[in-house]
């Protein structure tokens, strides 16, 4: 019985891993099926297979990738409360990431210090100092990028708060 279950799992896993979206590309009388989006000169139909149901959608409009941060900063479709909640969540995530970078920096410096100790080098050794500076510069750059993003998000959060503040005051009157 167990052997049968393992066999069924092994047989179904490869089919489950297959993509469930195929693009049907047409140009004149030529039809091509692809797992990637069609070139510009072809008309495109998106064929999806899910739970035994196949659907075909005319999707000549190309799907544009949207940066989630830009969508978050420029979103007009979300309610102000939901947008503020998402901004708070992203700010928290960036703060956590900066804390993680501090831990990684300390770990890398500690590893470098151990190497220096076992190689009997002085703390003033130029190679050791250049490696310390390289590690510090790398993590300073990462945290600086996050701080800039946090500043942008905080400014956007303040702007949204200022937009909703007059409405709340007028609701009370």
C-alpha cells in the first residue's frame, strides 16, 4: 500500500510542476504555443489550465511588471487606512532588515577577527584593516539604501496622514 502511494506521488509530482499557463501566439496563418509571452508582432491569447478547466483569454495587452514599492507609494486603488497599514508593514520590514544587516556585519567582523588572530596578524595590519573597511562599507551601503526607502515611505505616510486629517476634522463638525 505504501509503495502504491509513493508511486502515485512520484508520477503526479512532475505533472504538478508543469506550468499551468500557455500563450497562443498568432501571426497571419501561423500559430505558435509558448510558455513565455508572445513577441510584439504576434497577437496573444493566454490559455490557463487549473483544476481540470481550461480557459482561453485574449490578452493582446502585455503584462507590465510593477515594482511593489512604486505601487505602494503611488496606489490610488487602496483605501487610505489599508495604504497606511501597508506602509507601516514595509517600514517595519525595513527596520528588521537593518537589524539583520547589523547582526551580519558583527558576524563577518568576528569571523575576520578570528582569522586575524589565528594568522598572528596585528590589528594594524593593512590587509586586515582593508577587509574591515570593505565589510563596513558594504553593510553601510545596504543600510543606507534601506534608510532612504524608509525616508520615502515615512514622507508618503505623512502625506497620506495630512490628506486624511482634514476629512476627519470636517466629519466631526
